[in-house]
């Protein structure tokens, strides 16, 4: 890839120096996916990231326009770089290994704002927004259980492979490669041939590209300019350490994701955010794609539990013989599954027949709706430290949003966000509201004071005292605290 480096020229862009600096926007109040101590400049990714921003381009009004746009929307940059926290180091590292300019690592900022659950109306998915046909071309698996387009490692490798193909196709011109990533190689190629016939230049700036692509590349270049000099533009970049935020853990069999989150002692929403490629309550049962991305400091303890005989991390399957009068809903309830899962797993097309054999995935924990965790709940609370149970509320005459929020012990602003309405909006009688209600703490049993020992986790403490991790968190107000520490005092309500 040395040829790539030789074809990129480091330039300083001086025509932005007269832009007016503005005050920093208000600080983000979202809880970060990881909670490291503040990093010094040397420990952050941004200094080395800037060194890799090497694409040259002529003075462009279009780039200037998007620099000003991002200046006006600095909060978007702050939020996007926060969302990028667990992903950016990996992407930058992989791009650097291939000799690529760091501008390619900014593609997800434009494509998806680093949201692994991003899904376009054109059926593109994941942070790299792969279309199904392109995913098939680069061997990205898509099944009922799994979508590799939303898998950070798989989609990043495929995206960089695709960019290398485009770079070679357009003779080492990265701006054309970026344009082709958005518009397609065939479209860019046809416009180049048209310009050649007319005797016109064939670089990016002189092609009659689609409107979206005309803005796509300038957006990436504008983001690069702002990242070079964030203080100059009054923009705050979220602190991201210059080290991997996760480690890949491989398992020999299907993993129950609800149990895995509990065993790794991380919120389920965090597990799903890091592993958005898994679409169901478990990894695939056929043994493929059983890898999980976990925070580095959770891996050692998780591997120990994974190695235990009959580890609760693995999925369980039940063989059910249909009896007269059985219904799919009754069978699903018996195994803590859902009707959709039983029907899809067994490809049910006709009514059940006595004696029929069904294979039923039996989750180790009760399943939530849609399935496990509602997509909107993940997107709105992707850094949440506790799960809530979904319920509905029908508005009665005279009720306001704050009254409903108080009834369910939730914040008014959260209730408004869950339902896509303004906090002070008037509610009409009969309207159905979605409420994510916090679970009630269970305090039945004898109070025990427990001092956390080195090597302890909530899972191990709960297993030792026969109590649930969720209860441990509630009893000790640990919803906003990721991990427990040696010497910490816990309250347990132990029965018997």
C-alpha cells in the first residue's frame, strides 16, 4: 500500500483561517458507553488521527459551505464523535494498516453518524450503510439471526476492501473512490467516459455527479478540516482514547445474549450496541457468528464463566412434541419464547398436528418484546445503565404528560422522547402512550451486608446468594455505575 501513501500529499489549508471562532456548545449529558478517566491530549486518538488526514483538494466553495454548516451544528459533531467512541480506534487502526488516508474513517460520520442501528429507506444498514447487493458482493452474511452489515468488525473489513477496489479502479484517486462509494463505481465510470468524449477534465470537481454525491465528498473533507482545527471552529470533539475499547470473544456454541450481558456484568443495551449485528435474543444456533465484542475489562471474567461446565451463557434448545390442543402461543410461553420465534424456527405454514416435533429455542431469561429490546429503546437509551419494561398507557380526560410520567415514576422529558412529542404538548383522551417503566425492587428476605472482594462480579455474588443481578443493582442504586470495586459495601435481601 506504499503506492497509496505516495499518491497522497499532506497540505495545510490556509483559506479557513479567517473563520470566526465561536463559544463551545453545552456539554453532552448522555452517559458515555465507557467511563474512563479524562485522557490527556497524548492519550487521545485525535493527534494521531489528524496526522493521517492527508487528502489534497483545490479551494472549494462547496467544502467551505459544509465547514460553516458543521460550525453551526457543532452539537451534532460532539454527539457523533461520542457515538464513535467504541468504534473509531478500530476503524482508524485498520485503515492505517492498509495505508489509507484517515478521511475514509470519517465515512460513517456522513453515512450513519456512527449509529450501528441506522437503516435507510433504500435498505442500507449499519454504520457503513451497506446495501444488500453490495453486502452480497463482499460476502457479508445476512440471516434471520444475524446481519453482518451491523457488525463493526465484519462491515469495516468489507468497507475497506470495497474502498481498495474503488481506489484501484479509479487509478489512485481517493476523491473519485469516495464518490463511487456513494454513487456506485459504474455511475462514476460512465460520467468519466462522458467527460473524456467532450474533452473535459475527469476529476471529481468536474463530473456531473448526482446532487447527493456532489455534497457527499465535500462533507467528508469539511469534517476533516474541522477535526484538524476544532478549537478554531469552536467545536468540541469527544475524548476518545487512543486504544481499543473492546475485545472480540469467540464461543464454541450459541450464546444467549441476555445471559451473556448479565455474566459480563454490563447492561443489555450496551451489549447490543457493541454487537448490533445480532438480531435476536441469541447468536446463530448453527455455530457461526458466535463472537461478541465486549469491553476489554470485562473479557477475563466473562471467559471464566464461559469455560464453566454447562455455562449459563449458552443457548438452550428444547424438543417439543405437539399434543392435541396445543397452540403455538402456549408452546412459546412454556419455553419463554415468542410466537414469531417458534413459527420462524420451525417454518410453520400449517396448523399444528399431534405428534409433530418442534425445536424451540428456550431463553435462559424471559424475552422482551421486539425481540428482547425494542429498537427505539436501544436508540434512545443506548448508554443506559439499566433496562426498563415496556408498558402502555391510555390517556384519560384531563391527564397531562407530567401526570402520566409521575404515575409511572419516569421523567417527563423521557416520556415525551419515547412517544415523539413535546414535553408540554396537550394530550388527547384515548391516546396510547409507550412507557418504559422501571422495575420495582424486590426486598423480600433477610438483609445481608456484603463487602466486595477482589475478583467479584455481580453475577458471582448473585449466584453465591441465589439473588438476581437486576435486584442487586436496584437494592444498591447501581444502575448508573458500571462495575463494583473491592471493598464496596452491598445490601442483599436473601431468602431462607
